[in-house]
């Protein structure tokens, strides 16, 4: 062989043969978030059972609300969950109020949205400004809200709801205290000022002060308005009168061992009674005043005592409260 001026490289020993690079590790998927496990000390507590029930059955919105109220959660996830129900007109739909299905905005859905915002301290700003514009657009000629916007039939509804298929649909529906009172009360409570409130507040005053007969849900709406109405002396007087009406009509069960003494209102489900705490949702409610002419009789010295000793619901083993009202399935 001819000389080339270069020496051949020695053969590479087998033990020094470079190995192929190891395969890249597969990217692991993040674990599915799970609710925090209750501590062993409170695993059987009412709160732990309620949390288990919420994670099993509740919508995302109610899960976020539970986390906000009981697990130190932030309000932003609640607002994000609520946005899924908001429509371009500023109202809310998509079965936010479960008794009424379909995508369209309706006053009951929007009232529930305001309750959610109020619960997390976010009932204000541009979001509520848009809500008030929607309320203006669907108000009746007397400046109030109808229970159902009349021109939108066809979507499923609970059989007892005003929008049920068999309910007549008219285009000149009147405002109702049942729909208007809670909304006006929430806006006053959060010191929201909007042109819509002026006529709606006047409507609520007229409706509350002219009640000659009523039923529990309408009384709840009246109390929701009176609790935050801006004219305190006038609200006190109206609450006195309303309390007498409730007792005369036996609309609040004072003795849970004698339910037969308290007739269920027409159109309500069998056993759909209301108790004092259904009307006075807080210790400062005008349905729980000190005057003997109003609501003090239905209460013991502790407003929650009757609720925990028989007059009100208690959580069962599954963590849920017993139903005393009708609810659409799903």
C-alpha cells in the first residue's frame, strides 16, 4: 500500500462505542383538580357533608360560591362562572334561575345574578350599569318588572312557573312586586343609583302599602325591599302592617309540631310552608323588629334557635337541606 502521510485511526473498542441518547421523557398531564379533603377531625361535620354534596351535584357557579363563603376563595372565580350566563343585552339567561330554561334574558335570571354579585361584594360598577340598562328595556309601563318577559314563549319551564307552556302569554303584562322588590332592594343595599330605580322604587312602595292579601313569596319580596328602602320611618310603618297580615293569614309557621294549623297558600306544593327565618334573613331585617305589633312574636330570643330546634331545616346525612319547595329537574 502506498504511503499517504497519515496513520489510520485505531479501531474504537466496543466498550467505548457511544450509546444512543435516551428517549425524552413524556410530558405528564397535570392532575385533575380535586376538592380539598376534609381534615379527619371534621370529616363528618355538617360543613364537610355539605361540601361533599356540593361537589357531587352543584353547578360550577355554586361550587365557586361555596369556596368563597367557606374555603376562603376569591370573588373573581365566582364572577367568571357567572359570566357564562350573561347575554349581550346586559341581562342573564341560560337557566341561571333553574325553573326557567333557554338562553334568553329574563328578570328572574337577572335578579339571581344580582344576588350572586351582592354575595361576593361585586354589585356595582359597569357590570351593574349594564344590568340596569337591561332592566330599563324590559320594564312595564308602570316602571316595574314582570315576572316573565311575555314575548318569548317556547322554552322549557317548570310546570308551576309563569312561563309554563299552558300559561297565557300577553304583551301588556303588569309589573309584579315578586319580581321587582328583591331587585330594587339589592340595588339600594349596594348604593347603586340609576334612573331606573326611581320609578321602580315608587312602584314597590305602592305595591307593599296596598297589599290586602298575599302569599309567602310575595311577602319575602316585600321584605327584601323594605329592609333597604331609603325612607326608614315609612319602611317601619309598612313592615308593621305587613307583619300583622302575615300573622292574620298564618303565613309563617310558629309551631312546627302543628303544621296543620298553617294552611299552604293556593298554588303551592303540599307541605310548602314558610317559617319566620324565611322572611327575616338577617338579624337586622325589618321582619324581625322589636315592636310587638310586627314580627317579634314568631321569633325566640335567638333568631336561629327555632331553625335548629325544629322550626327550620337541618342538613341530612348526605349534607343537603330538605326541600320544602318545588324545583325544576336538572
